[in-house]
């Protein structure tokens, strides 16, 4: 167990052995506390899966419990080449079952958002509400120009993934630089509260590109579920200045999801949109208690 700050709960980390021989490295900020609603955090690409440090104190005040895990190939979790987005539902089911959690909410940022929606679609009755922040729409979504508005280096990276594993691996070994074109608001967030990303991006990048490759292949392949199958309340957060995942993706999801609320902010980019995440946690609490 390690501390996360003087006013924040400690996080317990465990390794969960799965029946297929894989291991998932899981995190829990309130182990054994059934009185707190569990919120399962789904991380972006490339990150490890520790719960979002800037939101630990807010979740604690609201009576929420963060649960998360390193997606396969990241951190302490075994790689699972060929995984699709839908596979997150089975992994999340395994983690929550091992921790004695029956019903929970989900929240994902960036590439984690589709994985959160997979849980909402495929674990019906267990997922009470979902938050998607700066999340992708399915590749090939009808009526959406999927690449429109993305930074050029992001388009090149994802087009290589859409061309298959060999093309994606060649792109990652080519030395091509990825420029997220962060906005001034993003940079301010990354030098402020969300400097926490250094803790989860650094180790993921240092481990090499294999898990990132698996992620990008999954984003640009059939997801294994239809967002229209999500029946629980969903909050979609997106910054209008996001060029990593343009806001058109969340607008498409808002039209497709039966119970979605869309909140876009004109001055936010991919990271600064997380300044609204505290309000999103209040939204989650209000829709899962009563």
C-alpha cells in the first residue's frame, strides 16, 4: 500500500490471476468498503491504470471509491494481443468480482472512454452510469468523418493502425514523431493539477509501444459492441479545441446513445477538459444514489 497524498485515501494494488492465465494489475482506494459507490476508471493511451490522482480527494468527499486496472500490456497486466474494445467488459467484470463489487459506475478519458462504454453496454444491470471524457466514436461510424479535425501526426498513427498490425508496427518503429498539438489550456493543466499524467504516461512509454499498438488496433477495428446498446445514463465531456479526439466524436455518440447528456466547452482541449471531471463525479453520485 502506498499513500497518494496527505488528504487523499491510500490505494491498494493487487495482481489478479485470470482463468486464461493472464494477470491484471488492479487498484482500489477503499478496499472492502461496500458503503462507497465504486467508479471504475479506464485509462487513456499510453497510460498505466492508477486512479486519477487529481480526483482522489473529490471522490473521497463524495463517498466514491476508485477501482481501476492496467489495461493488458500496460504496467503489471499481461499483454493480450488482438483484444478488442469489448474485452474490457470481461476484464472489468473479473476485477470487480474479485473485489466483491456487484454494481458500479465507469469513467474513461480519451482511449479509456470507449472501454468504459463497452462495460456500460455489455455489463447491463451492473453498470449504473458512465462518464466519457474526450472519447472516440467507433471507427467507420456512419455519418462521421472520423479523422476530420485530428492533428496530422495522429491521423498518420491511426491510419497505420487501420491498415493492420504490420503497418502499425512499422509506423511505431519508423521514428515518426507524435505531436498532440496541446492547447494553451492543456499545457496549463499539464503543468498544474494534471501534471499527474507524468506518473502514468512515463512508465507506459518506457515499456515500449506494444500496448499502444494493441490499443490503436482496437480503436480502428470493430469494437465488439454497439454504443446504442448502452441503457444507463451517460455523460459525455468534450473540449471543442481538442485535436487528438475532435468533439465531433462525442456529438456522434450523443446522437447514438439513448440516455446521453453532452457537455462541450469551447475553450478546452484534450487535457483541460478534465477540469470538469469533478462536476462529472457529482453527476455520477446523483444518478446512482437516492
